């Protein structure tokens, strides 16, 4: 069994002059995550026949069901993803099944999400902010800004499309660096397989709220729910995850290190 470590830095470690700190690490098991979910016929499990590093990985599956109107999450959570004002790095490795069918619908592979009691927008207190997804064979991400709390449910979603080309049946790595600000001093950056594919600076990167957002990785077939249908001919989807980390430097979270 691969050792799993989860380190939480003291407050002093977050000061500008402090050394780097790995805030969370998981080497491909269920241990250490705060929660997991698998809706409809989805599954979340540890497997030992496939791994990016070590001896295991997390396998997420989802199955489209005609007539089912709920959502399609298969994810694990690290609750302490970020609060407004934080600067952090996030990393993970993922692998699509070898026969993954690339179609025009989106499949989310990571997200930041918070329960905001009393927000009441769209009849739901839950709100995802940044997300990472695959649409066709292209990687995409987004940031969300604004108030998004009653009586002001205004928000702005800024998508970043065509960031990189994703291949089926091989491991890919993602690193995100974010300075989470509701004003114009934030930044949002992403690396794919070690190459920087996104860098946005001097902008708002999150909503005007100090609630804690969780960091989730996993397969969320959100287009099946949002579109009310499945396109293509592949109702069973599989994604593997490994080397999930949160830290204060690139090296803390880079799956390739």
C-alpha cells in the first residue's frame, strides 16, 4: 500500500519569508480525503492495476441513465481548498480510459465548490467557482466572480477554452496556481504536462465572499445533466487520478516531481 500523507502547515509557514509547505497530499487512495460521492450508478474506488506513481490510483466511473434527472458526480473532496485572499498551488494526474469517446459535451475533472448557507441563488446554496473540464479533446477552465448572494445574484463566468489537447489512455498532469481575490489583484495560472497553458493576471478570481471552497477531483459528467441528454455512443465513462496535492509552491504539488 502506498503511504498517504496529509500535512497541514502552521500559520507561520504561509508568511512570505517562510519555507514551502505541502498542505495536502494523496498518492492514489481513499485515505485522507474529507468526503467522497458517487451519484446514480457512479463509483469511486482505489485500484492497484493502474497508477501514475506507486501502487494505486483512484478510479472514478459514471453511467448515463435515460430518464434520470439528477447529477452525475463521482468525486473526492479536500475541504480546505481556499478562502478569498489565499495563494495556493494544486496538482493532480489523471488518465482517461483508452477508448474515451471525444464528443462536444463537457466532462468536469476537477472543481472548487462551496456550500454558502443563505445565498439562495438559483434555488441552491452550493456554488462551484473554478472548474477544469474536457470538451471534445480540449482542456478548459474558468473563474467565477461577483456577489452571487441574495438579493444580488449577479456573477460573471470567464471561461478559458482550448488550453491543451487531451489524449485517451495516457497519464496527464495538471498544476494550478491561484491568487484568490475578489478585486483586480488576483491571478490564475495552469500547467498541463509541465507546460504553462494559461496565465491571467491583475483580475478578480473568485466571488465576494469569505466562505471556504473545497477542492474536488473526479469525474462529473455535468453536460449529461445540464443538456438533459447524452451525445455520442459512450454511456460508461472512466477516469483515474493520482498524486493529488495542495501546497504553497509548484514543487509541492507537481505530480511529476
